[in-house]
C-alpha cells in the first residue's frame, strides 16, 4: 500500500477514542517525518478529502502542516486557503490542543497565504476562531492573538479586532507576542478613535520589561506621543519608575522629531505646529504616522476651543475663528458642531446671530445607566485585585524568584528595583 494511503487509513481507524488518538499522535510524529509529503503536494487536497476535519482533526492537522511547510505559489495558496479555513472552523479543540505548535504553524500559514493573495479579510474570521480554540482561558495570550489583530489592521476590520482587546491578559508564553498584541491593539483603537484605550495599550508596550531596546517599543513610543497629544493635549517624556532603565535611557533618542513635535504643540500656536509638520513630513510618512500627525494638528483647534469655554459664556463664531486661527466662521461652526456631537464641549449655536453659548456638563451621575456603569467598573477592579493578590502569593512562594531576590538584595534599592528580562525580539 502507498505510504500516504496507509497513513490516511491509520488516521481513519484511530480517531474514535482518547486512547486511540493518543496512539495516533505517536504514529503521526513518526510517519510525517518518514513520508516525504512534497512528492504528494499535487494530490494532497484529494487525499485530505478522505478525512473529516471534525473527526480526524489530529491527523488532518499533521498532514496539513507538513504539506504547506514549503513556500506556496498564488494558485496553490488559492487552493489551500479554503481547506485551511474549513479545518480551523471544524476541528476538534481536544485534538488540536495535543499539537498546539502545529496548529499555530498552520494558522500562521493561513495568514501568510491571505496576505499573499492580497485578501487579508478572508483570514479574519478563521483566525478569531483559531484564537478561541487554542486558548485554555481568556486570560492567556496565544501566539495567534497578534496574527489576528494584524489581519484586522490589514483588512480595516477594526471593530472585529476590538473583540479580544477587552480580555484581561495574565499569562504569556512569548514576550514578543505581548509586545505585538498591545502594539497592534493600540493601532486598532486608533482606527476606531478610542484614544484612551489606545493610550493604555501603547503604554503597556513602552513600559514593559526589556533588557535591550526593540523596534516594536520604538514604534509604539512614537504613536504613544501622538495619541497623548490628541487625548490629553500634552506629553511628558518622563516614564513611570517601573519602566525598564533601557526604555528610560534610550527611547527618546530614537523619537526626537516626535518629542520636538510635542514641544511645538505645547505652544498652542497652530502656525508653529504646522511648520514642524512641513519640516518632518518625510519622516512622519515613512513611519506611517502622517495621518495620525494630522489628527494631532486638528486636535489643537479643538483644544483651543475648549480653553475658550473656561473663559467665556458666549462668543461669536467669528471670534472663535480668529482666536483659534481658523479660516472662517463656517470652519469654526463645523468644529464646534463636531465637538458637541462627540461630547467634548456643551454648547448651543444661535444660527441667527452666529453666537455660541457654552453650557455646563449636564451629567448628574444619578441615572440607572451611570450607576450600572460605575458598578461594573467597581466589580472589574475587585476581580483584578483578587487576581493580582493570587499572582503575588504565587510569586512570593516561587523558589526561583526567592533565590534571585536573595542574590540581588545587596545590590539594589528595592524602591527603584527593575528586573530586566532577556527578550529575543
């Protein structure tokens, strides 16, 4: 019997019970190493059609992984993408978790193929399914998380990407996955204009432990500066004490045009800011940050209008345009209307005389919706506190941690102690 047909027969006969699947796992590890699947590449789709991806998931996975281990042409990619997506959707969680590395490899191959075909949206739904099947809990970050977010970015499916960003992550296998997850997540939130969430995610990248500076942290810091200006109207180069010493010493050296941009923003003068943008357009564009930079410039108009609400009760559209350096009262009206719609200011515009009346915040914090929101926030903080207490207790009893603390105790002041990790990124 042909070796490949014999392997298919074994997979079909050993996929009914846990004991059989365990035995099959051992056979597959040896068989796929012995059988040269490259010679079967043209026939693999028809061979795989003899297997049910939901019943024979483990065997299907091993053959699929080996069959696409080599580079695929566009026609081959077009052939295999439907097979990959069908498998991911139908496969048994119990079986694929016996070989998680191969499942990760297959899913990453799917990402590569849809990118090759210039159709990243075809991989978004299958990759989300793969993430959920690979996860043992929503608190665990898998290597597929950043792959899913990257596909969401490439296909501009930002809302779909948000679906995994609200999970609280406590367990990570590879530091690089964590850096990419927060970086891509920050970019998705920027795409949705959820700037506070984006700031939180980018902050996690910038302040994460690192022994050497990596490119992900540098790119995150650039966006962190810009989002800080949009969200808060200011930026401080001083990082928190818990940031790695490497980041505190070196990040600014790689982001000087952005720090200078923040300094220009602090003047409150639109002409100064636009002059800096013109001088550094090529740099911002090469970093793929020019669009975000333009949003920062636009936010200065809003910031200056907000300052007016602290000084005046009423003001004409013409005066607003003159004060914040807009071209016309019509431009001022459009900015004010957009800010009212976004809840950034509270005001009324009298169309007859072109006057704007600034109002107080109407929120009284006593509605049922607000109480429910506050309660859910309190419950989440309490849950996080319990989790952190548990993690702290586990670390306090960890022999490796205790031995390291004992060795380092005489060398450091624990108020400023930062334990660098060796990240291979």
